[in-house]
C-alpha cells in the first residue's frame, strides 16, 4: 500500500490478540507502535506480546516503541521495560466527534514523534 504512493502510514489497530496475520503485519512494518493505557490488563497483554517478540528474535523488538494513550496516573501504571522505548503520552482528551478527536490527537507531539 505504501509503495502505491497513496499512503504515508498504515496503522493496524489490534486488540493485542496474536495470530499469524498480526505477526506478519508486524514483521512487514517499518515500525511497531504499542498503544497502552497503563491499566493492569493492558500491561499484562503488552508484556505477553513483548515476550513473544523476544522469543521470536526476528527484529520486532528493535523496531517497537510504546505510546501511552489516555494514561492517568491515578488509575494506571507505566509498563516498566527498559528495552521498549516510550515515544510519549497522549493524555485524556475532552469529548469530541471522530473528526475532532483525530485533529486533537494529530496536534500531540507524541504522535508526531512516533510518525517520524
């Protein structure tokens, strides 16, 4: 899709379920961006996938970064893994429609850092 010249980025929104298609998409990607909100179950899922990436040893860890979305210090906890760089945090945003929400997210430096 990128080679067609029609897209600069392709974003795959995954629920952290692992199957062949997910692993193949990650393998083909230039960058893997984990999005985590810091709640216990999200951190557990992230840790399981990170361990799988390490076990596979096919370069997935080296091209992975972590982006926190809707992280709240009162309810969440940072995933502590010195091997996984944190690109930044997008805090809780005010209510908005889909277009307005996309505009709000695009203004965040953390997202611009990830898309560099």
